[in-house]
C-alpha cells in the first residue's frame, strides 16, 4: 500500500549520524521530511566509541554547528570529558574532542527529532527504491508500505548486507544485536550504481568494576573545556529549551562533572597471543574480503605492521555516567572470543576483566563516491542522494557532515534552487566531499588536517565566520543567531584593523603580538571583548603573513575552478590527451578544471590541453 499520496519533499533512509543531520537540515529549511529507520530505539546510536571530535574531526563538528547542525550542541550537553588535542601546537591544528554519555547522546537526539516541525519519524526497514523515468520517487519497506518522495537520501551506514565476524563465527547485521539491510543493495545495483565492500571493527566492552585501576595512568578532562557549539551566538534558552508541552530534552551543563579515562598498554604476552592465533582471525584467515581502515588498525594489524613497536597504547573510556561499561580504545579485533578473553587478561589492569560484549569486525556494501556530484546527488539516478559510510567514509563526524549537506541539497532540489557546494578553501567539509567525489576511496576514508592544503584557514574557532554566507543563503540559522554572527564578524574585522594600525611605544599593537611569544599587554578595550572575538582576532594578527599567502593561492586557483567542462565532452577524441587521463576523466566526469586536476592520474599537461580546447570554444564532441 502507498502511505502518502502527496509525496514528502525529502525521505531519509537510516537514522545514524548522517541520517539525523540530513532530516534535521531538510526539515529546518521548511521541507516536509520523513525519516525511515529500522529501529527507532537506536537513532544516533554510537556503535563504536562514544566520542566526538579529534584531529580535524573536531573542526568538522564546529563546521556542522556553523551550518545549523545538531552534533555539536548534542555533544556539549551530553559530554562527560572534554580535551583539546594538540594544545601545545598552533591553533590551526588544535582539535576539540569529547567523550559522551552514550545513551544520553542517543536519547537527546531522538527527542530532538520527535520535536522537530516538518519532520515525521517512522519505524520500517527500507527494502528497495521506487524508480520512474530514471528518477527515484519513493521507497519500499518490509511492512509492504510504500512511501513517495520527491527526493531520497540514503544513509545506511554499515547495514547494507552487513555481516559481522567474531573469528569464524558470522552473523548478519550492521552492528551487534541489530539487523542487516539485505535487499536494498539489489535496488541500487538495478539502478546502475556500483557497489563494493569495506570493513570496519570495534573492540570488546568490559565491566568497569572488574578493572584494577591501581597502576593505570589517569587521564582527566581539561579544567576549562573547549566546547563544540558556538555558545556565544546562542541564547541560553537554546541549551535547555522547554517545549510548550513541558518536555525538556536530556542534558547537563556543558563541561560539568567530568569523568576520567585511563591509559594502559599491551604486553609481550598480548603480542604472543595475537601472533599465535592470526590464522583464527577473520581478517587474516580470508573470511573478510572488504578493505579495513588504515588509520584505525585492528590489534592484529598493529602487531603485524608495526612489529618494531614493543607495546601499543590503549585507553579505557567510560561509556556513560549511568553505566559501568568501558570501551577499550585501540583493541579492535576479529579474533575468536576465547582468544579475546586471553588477550584482554594479558593487559595490565585487565587481568580479571569481565567482558560484556565481544569485539567484532563488520563487512558492508558501499557505493564508490565518484558516482556522485559535489551536491552528493547520484550521477546515475536523479533525486537520489547518498551520505555517510555508504560513500566510503568512517567516523561519526564525516557522516554527519555529509548528512547535513545531502539534506540541505535534497530540500533545495525540490524547490529548484542551486545546491549548497562548500569549496575546499572554505572548510574541512569541502575537502571531505571534494576528495570523495573527485578522487574516490578504496578504503574507509578518514579526515586529517594534512588532507587540507589550506588548513591554516580552518582554525576551529573561525567556522561560523567562514561558513556564515552558506548558513544565511540556505536558511539554516535563526535570524537572532545570524545577527550575532554578523556582529562577531564586524568586531573581529574592527579589532584586526585597529591592532594593525594603532601604535604604542613606536610599534603597532599587531607587531607587538607577532614579536611576542606570550600574551602581550593590549588595549583594555580589546581585552574587554568576548573571548571568541579576542582569540579569532589574535589568530589573524599573529599569522597574518601565512594567511595572506593562503588567500593569494586561493585566488590563483579560482581561475581554473571557474572554468566549467561541458557535460557532452568526449575525452577519447581529444588529441594529445593520454589514454589513462581520458579514461579517468570519462569515469569521474569533473565539473570544472580545478576538480579535473585533483583526479589521480591526471597531470598538469592534461589540464593545459583541456584549457586550450575550452578557451578555443571548439565542439567538445569533435
């Protein structure tokens, strides 16, 4: 049966971190939105470590917040430990990270969806897509109920033909205790979308009261926590807003009553146990065909690939305030359960640890992301958008960022508006999406600061300023917040200009800042400004030369970014273009010369040939 004769503007399939941001973004821009999930009780489930942020990921979360997303504020009010990574390094690479209360995070986001206008949540497993004339027009479900939608966003995470491995034991599912979406893959293949396999994993969980903390190294949170949301542009009512119905979402004062994590190490005995049982690991026995994450290796990979390391650092991290469950960060494995027990008991502090959940690896389908436009719309099927792990990424933050962009653009597509495209020089989100659609990935993609050539511009405190115009143009922020951001931008510009042009003791205040390794004496009026204004101003003043150099490079690149490549061009017929380049360009179909130049295997000579051809205005079909 058909549930709705009038199609929803946007249907989002999947309620993980990509799905929740997608449906919130779409509904907040005024689109009628439906969220379909196989289990309402696992909305925004943190399947792996209940932590948000980290290197480059923390900047992404701040960018999500700058675009009106929910991840940052949800983290702040359910966080149980906050740390600023790379604090001793420059501000450009400093990254906030928080350990969250797993259930509080999940419950608050579920409640947020339930209270969101223009959004309907429904529990059903999507089994297939409905197509008409090469476009997606709806979804089929396991309940024999069809839903019609003008656009569809797929955010299936690890659930597409998900298969879990514990040694030789296999169970279908996207995560332990959950289901596998077995038929949706067939629908995507039918539409001409290519699918491949990836793999990820998770460590065992243990009972906290069985840990011997005596000789473990304690890791406390920062006394002055760095939060994720921009609280200076929000009113206090936005933190713990009480709805008209009297409902109040779960949460507490950000940064209050932080808990400790603990550090320990593997031992020679740990290595012996792993090496003697490699043949029983699902990864090393050939049971798993999918490629795993290079930057988050299993314990098997650590001992094999880093054989010179005498030991490996592990973190014991609490899963929440109201549970005694701990996560062993760094001990991901697909070894059999009996080996996992011996392995855990070989680690200092865990000699008598009680396991609550075994570690496991999960294989799943993903769609190579070069099949998408930068809007995250499929090149193969119109009105179909994909976000999250289905695009080959790993991490909650990368998924949430894609979900927000896909949700915004799905809504804009229904209104005939141009998509929101975030450029590489604007944000880590821009780097993430451009890397995916231009270069693709053959392993789970994870964001790092090193992936961004303009990372000096991406200090986490500037996200609202960098993305202000996108938030305003796409109607993602309230008028009150837009006004506050605009006032902050004006204040930063004013004080940057003032410090650069006002002299004291024969030199400008700005020169004093650049010459001083510590905090110099500055005008009292400036020191009275909000912390966010002071920090952003000082960052711009201290690194002025480097930032101006970055801007000059961006201006040079804009010329090739603005040269569009005709859709009908036949690369095979272009004289002088190398065969490898022609094949790569035909496969990726870049939109402009800048994107073409970032495709692996395409060199500057190829770009020059294309530039001359387009400038001459010749028939691209020849």
